[in-house]
């Protein structure tokens, strides 16, 4: 009997192989899954360089500047339309008063006829729901005196004019609603662009901000170098012109040549320009705020508009309209007080102060300051007066 026990198979060998196979399969499945996920995962987006950040921020500020001019245009249009609507509503009210006055006059005729017992056609006309239906009845008109006929004619005229004013006022209100919608859209666009710019800047480390500031200093230095070169060229051109004027005066033998050739209207402009620049200098240090026209803050075209107003010249609100005012001048011929416009979309403007420099309200986060006109790409320049 003991010999039979030696032929039994151990059960433990069967049990130990099954779990091992299960663990190996699970491990292989996990490795395969992880490998597949690693292969299909999107690569992380590389962090932009400081130069790229600078370009993006500059582009966003420029786009915000364009949206600001759109906002200014919509705001001006809305204000003008509001004034027009108010005037039309007032005119419509006056027409209604005249209409009521004529109606009362007609009513007095009807009352008089009632008292005398002659209420038939005339009184029926005055008391009818639709008096217009009686205007074409010759028999009724024949029964009226000339004074009554005039009153009826006046009534018809006032009625038509009142109706026309109501229609005009309604259309004007619709236009006002459109202008206000455009105003809201432009405002949202400005805020969106500025938020994106601030978001980009907020993600920079202290080291990156220092590098960005260094790029700005280099840009400013290059712009200043170009301004100094323009100043030298303008000084040389002025000296040459004065010398030519003296020589011309000597040839004519007048002896009165004082180098003032080209004054006259030029001196009048210089006088205005002095007032413009005096005002602009007084605003230096005040913050740029989009849509602002002073006195505590300005956007670029708000500053130029306010400065030239001091000289008695009313400029339009936007850069797009200001560039159409006055006479176009070349950069080499710029004089103090001239307006210099920037970018292809004419979204920025500054006041030329001489020597290649300008006073302007730059952008959100900056204050009114003096700066080289070469800090931004020049579109063109105008002499407003």
C-alpha cells in the first residue's frame, strides 16, 4: 500500500504555472498600451523665443490700436446720430403740437356749426374717424368758408409733415442702434487684444523680462539714431535755404533780406504749432487710455485732437480722418506741429516736435512721452493748418 502513494502527482505544480502566465500577459498588455499612448501623444508646443514674444505683443498692441480707432469712429458716429435723433424727435413733437393746434381750430368750427344747428356734412367731417375720406368730396368743401377750407388744408399739411418726421425719426433710431452695436463690438475687440498681450507678458520669467527690456532699448537706440540723422539733414537744408535767400536778396539789392523767406503763412503756422506743442508737453506723463480724449488721459488721436484744438483747429476724432486734413508733407520736410502717422493701416499718430522727435500717447501701459518718429514704421505726415 505505501508503494501506491509514490505514484501520486503533486497538485501544486499545476497551480503555480497558471498565475505566472496571467501576470505575464497583463504586464505585456500594459507595456503595449503605454507604448501606444506614447507614440500617439501630441508633442508639447515649444515655448516661443523672446523675439517671438516681442513680435506677438507688438502685433497685439497694434491690433488694439486699430480697434481703438474703430471704437472712436463708432463712438463719434453714435454721438452724432444721437444728436440727430434728438433733433428729429423735437421736430416731430413740434409738428404734433401744430397738428393739435389745427385740430383744435377745426373743432371750434364744428362746435360753432353745432350751436347754430348746421351740423351735417361739416361737423361729420370733423368728428369722423377718418377725415381723410372727406378731403376729396367737393360737395363738403363747397359748404365751407374760405377760412374753414384753409384750416382743413393746414390740417392736411401738418398731418403729412408730422407723419414724415415720425418716419425719419424711426429710421434715425435704427441707425443709432447699429452705431451702438458697432461701438460694443469695437470695445470688445480692444479688450480681447489687450488681454492677450498682458497674458503673454505675464508668463515671462524675470530673466525673460530683462531680455525683452534689452530688446526694447536696442530698438529705441536705433530709432533715436535715425532721428538724429534726420535732424542733421533738416538743419543742413535750413542753413542752405537761408543762405540762398540771403544771396537772392543781395542780388536784388534790396538790403532787406533777413532770411525770412517763406514766412507769412509759415509764421502763422509756427505760431499755431507753438500752442500745439505747449499743450502736448503739458500732457507728458499722463497715461494712455484707449478711447480717452483728456484731460487726465489720452489715446493717440485724442491727444492730437486736443492739442490742435488749443490752436483753434478742430480735427476729426480718428487717425483715419485726421490724415485727410491739411497738406501732405514729406518726412524730410517735417515742421514742428505736423502730424506723423504710422503703420499701413494708419492706426497711430504723433505730433512732430522737431529733430526727428514727436510727442505721442504710445500704447496701453505707457504714458504720453517724447519719442523718435522712427520707433514705428511711418505711413505719412500732414500739416493740419
